[in-house]
């Protein structure tokens, strides 16, 4: 109901809906409801300046990249040796979190 009224967005874990829709069907239903709310400009979407979305999102991505760089979280720009690189450096690779970094380190050495 909140998504349909433009008061919520679709994020998070999906489960089977109370009326029996599968997890995937329920997720698709919610995404459709979110898209309809945006198109109808209801709820919070009524105040969205659609002409400014691209520039605002670009500005947000730039700010996040600067914060990541300052905090040492920016993706590495150089080649890494998977057999010697530190765990923190592995975690700078997009998609590599704590769990995968530990698995990579546990299964060393790799042949290449």
C-alpha cells in the first residue's frame, strides 16, 4: 500500500506475499507499483523535479566517489596480486565484501 501511494520504495529482502505470490512475482508487483506511483506523481513523487534528476544523481555519485576515495574505499586502479594483497585491499574491489575477501585469503595460493 505504501509503495502504491508513492510513500515507499522497493528495497530489501523479498518473501512470499500474504496472498501467495512467489518471492519473484511479489518483487515484480512492488516494482510495478513503484513505477506507477512515479508515473502518476503521487506521494513523495509529487514533489520531484524530474528535469533535475540526472544532474542530482550525477552529483550524488560524484560526492560518493570523493567520500570513498577519502576513506580508502575507492576501487583499486592498479592490478592486485591475489596471493599477496591485504584483506582491506581485496574489499575495495566492487562486489568483494568481508566474506569473499576471507575466502580468497583462506584458499591461497592461486596459480596464474
